């Protein structure tokens, strides 16, 4: 009877307080999701050979790729080459104007890759990001996101830092989150750009919880100047764990809120040297 009571209590707790039952143990790996990479990390390699670039990605141990078929190659052929190397494509990207103009066309392109997510990484603006820019984005996100959701695709906006212009009691990023429909609009946190724009990645993960569905992992050189342009030189993109970002704290909070996809994005000019170091760092992190 005592054993039965323990089983019943465990079942009840798992439904009410799942974190109490499934809490991570000391020594467990902080990286709880498949190792992913953003295809932009290999921007200097695709033109030299798609298959050879995918071989590098495979050899580094990446299991997920965020991106799409390089110019001149069909989605079907690219998917075939990735699949042969054990690489899936859960997420891809599109331009803001493409989403605004024809979200169904975007949906068809995403489905051709077998992806479930599509992100926009930049919003049109001239100089400072303004409320008018945010309002245009909100309209396109809600309308386009609805079409994508009807096609079984989750739309996400990739935060780039300039959205943290002060507005009201918060920022224009807060304004965008508050005025977009959670059924149709999710978010991808680029942790470096979030920090670069003056925000706290861990605090924002806590604040908006499951509105976040994926991360771009990168680090900023210690002491590098920061602003709200969303732009900085490649020398300021450094190996994970060597810069200003609290990567362990970010991973802990991401695990807590249930983020399933994390993509390293290396924008340095030493990506082939830096990526293996970033991978080793991530794999070294434990609770």
C-alpha cells in the first residue's frame, strides 16, 4: 500500500508541479536539445560547394540546420543532401517584404524544405527604429503569421537589438510582443543582439516565456561598444563563453521554458576555428 501511495503521489505531482519531478540533476548537460547551426555561419563556404560545406557541418556534429537551399539548388535536392548526412532543417528564413507581400508563397517555400518554423531577421527602418516601423511589422506578422499557421508553420521574429528603443513604460519590443497574436507570432532570441541592444536575455526569456521558440547562440567580445543599430564588426563575434554573455544562465532559463531549438550563429571571420571551440564549450556546461 505504501508503494502504491508513492506512485499515486508521483503521478499527481507530475501533473501539477512537473519541474519537481523532472528537475535536472547536478552534473546533467545544460545543452538539452540537438546541436544546431545557422547556415549564415557558412556564408563564405556555400559557393565553394554545397556538399563539401554540408560535410563540414556534419563533421562538426551538427544535427539541425536553420536555413534553405543555396542559390542554384532546389529545395528537394538540398533536403536530400542534408538527410544523407543526418541533418534536419526544422527552421528557415524569409525576408520581411516577402512575408508582407505573399505569405502563402513563403509557406510553400517552407514546406518544400520540410521545415516547421520560418523567421524574419530584419525589419525595414531608416535610422532609429520607430513606432511606425513597429506598427508595420505588427500588421505583417499578425496577417502573415495567420496564413503560415493555417499551413502548419510557426512564424517567429528574430530579435536584432534595435527594437529596444524606449517606448511607454517599456520598449518597442514590448510593444510588438503585446500587439501580436500569440497564436500566430512567436519569437527567436538572438542572445548577442539582445544584449547588444541593451536588454537582458535571461530576464526577457523569463518575461515572455513560451513566446520564445528558439535561440541564436553567439557571444560578444568583452568591452565591445554597444548600440541599437543591430550592426557590429565580425571581430566582435567571439567564441561562446569568452565574451560578455551569460551563456549558462541563458541555457538554464531556455530549458526551463521549454525551448527546443538552439542554433549557433558565428559571424566572425574565423568560423572554422571558432565553431569547434563554441561546440566544446556548450558540451562542457552542466547543471
